[in-house]
C-alpha cells in the first residue's frame, strides 16, 4: 500500500489565522474560512469573484489575512465526455475515504466566452458534493478568461487556507485554459479516452509536454483492450519527449483507469504522491511554488494597470490620445509615453 496519509502531501500543522490584524469584516471572514466554515468559504469565493471595487478591496484584505497553508494542487484536463466528473467523483471519494479533505474548482473557458458552462452543471459529482470532507465550486459564468485566472488563483488560496489537503482544478481541453491551470498546479493530469493510434496525433504536443500523468479512462469492459493499447501508445510518445529537469525516471507516465469501476485510482494517486515526494525532496516543488507566486504577483500588477486604464480619468485620456494618433496628430510612441506618464 502506498503511504496515503495527509502528512505526505500536507505541511505540518497549520497556524491559526493571524489575530493581530484589525478586526475588520475581512479579518473575521478570514478566521471563519481558516476554521473550515464552508459557508464562509463559499462567501469568500463569491467576494473574490466580484469585480466591484469595494469588494475587490475587501478581497485583498481577506487574502492578506489568511493563514499560510498548502494543499496539493492537482490540475486535471480532458475533453468533454472523457469522464472528468466521473473520475473526480470517484477519485475525490477515494481521497476523502482516506481522511483527506478535497476541494474541486472548475476553470471553464466556455463560460468565459458565452456565459454557458460545460463544467458548471450542478448535478455533476452528486455523491462527492454531499461528502462533508469535499467542497465543489463550479466555474463562475460570464467572467473573462483573465478574470477566471485571477479568481481561480485566489480560490485555490482560499481552499488551502480552509484546510483542504488536495485541491483539484478541473478544466476542459480547449483553448488556453490548460496552460493556465498547469501554471497554478503542482501536478497536471491529462484524462484521455481510449482511441485508435491515429487519434494520438489529436492531442497537442504542448499539452503532452505539460502533463505529469496521462490517465486513459474507460479501461473497462469492451473498451479495456483499446484503453491498454492507448496507454502503450502514449507511454511510447512520452518516452520520446525530453525528461523534465528535476523529475524522476519514468515521468511523465501513462496509466489506465476506470472511473466507473474505480480501477487504477489508487495507482494513479500513488504516482502523484511519488512524483510530489520526489519534487519536494529535490526542492523542485518549492522552487515551482516560488516561481508561481512571482508570476501571480506580476499578473496582478498587469491586471491592476489594465484596470486603471479602464477607469476614468485614464480611460478618457486613452481615448483622446488614441484619436490623436489615429488622426496623425501624434506619434504612437510619443502618445504611449504620454499616457504612461499620466499613470505614474
Ligand atoms: P466529462 O464531460 O469529462 O465530465 O465526462 P463525464 O464524467 O460526464 O462522463 C461522460 C460519459 O462517459 C458518461 O456517460 C460516463 O458514464 C462515461 N464514463 C465516465 N467514466 C467512465 C469509465 O471509467 N468507463 C466507462 N465505460 N464509461 C465512463
């Protein structure tokens, strides 16, 4: 049996929320989140999802007041129909069965575009959603993708502060969302369906390159032989790719699973833990987290600058200078320099 205790993935006993901060509404909410209050967590997520400036200020205060806790962040991607919800439900229940607390968050680029969601369906993962050790949060509708990235990073932080041991960040295999999710995860898992060899080409190389584990789902019944062949095909393809610096031999790996039958889930979890333990021992885990934190900071600064450009009076200046450039009265470079100077 692999060692599946919380200790292998979670850091030592978390500190309580800082109480020295002034007892604002944000600090009070942070304390409730840190105490594992699910309603408070849901409220906190709604707060970080809001774009209202006063909410934003409160969200910033809330995030600053959270205790520093770490979960294992697992990014999971797969095209619609591959079995993501079925897998997350089975995998999540396996983890909660081992005494771990699991949060599931969704990054749904379709909702960013159209307001309609592929992942937001409330009836998904019914059993897991009733499990007191699990917390499921669908993707918000009608957020732009940049907003989705910010909201997801902050939601991950909230879930970690709330004491979840594993945070699963789910996305559909379209657009830029995989890279986005991989960039905020410790591990990236790609869920695939059994397929003929020719379909292997359909998986973009870039996605193969960010995957730590490829799980070929539906390895049951009549589909099992095809699934096993698909695993062998991907294992072959992965061997041809350059091993990532800091990773052990044999990774990235391809494995068969059946979310419906519950087969291969323990093995998949053991691989995730083995890779995580190795990366921790090598210092790769912490280095990656540090890099992600820095990337998050830069993304926030950029988002903040863009938000300021959209506000008055900057927006008016931007329009005026844009019109002057269009009319040939001002040079684009000079106009940009003038614009940036007004932000100083
Ligand atoms: P999602 O769109 O990726 O979330 O996929 P779902 O979890 O909704 O699953 C899509 C379909 O595949 C459903 O009909 C599931 O019952 C089926 N499915 C999911 N996992 C398995 C599996 O392990 N084996 C088989 N045979 N079918 C599965």
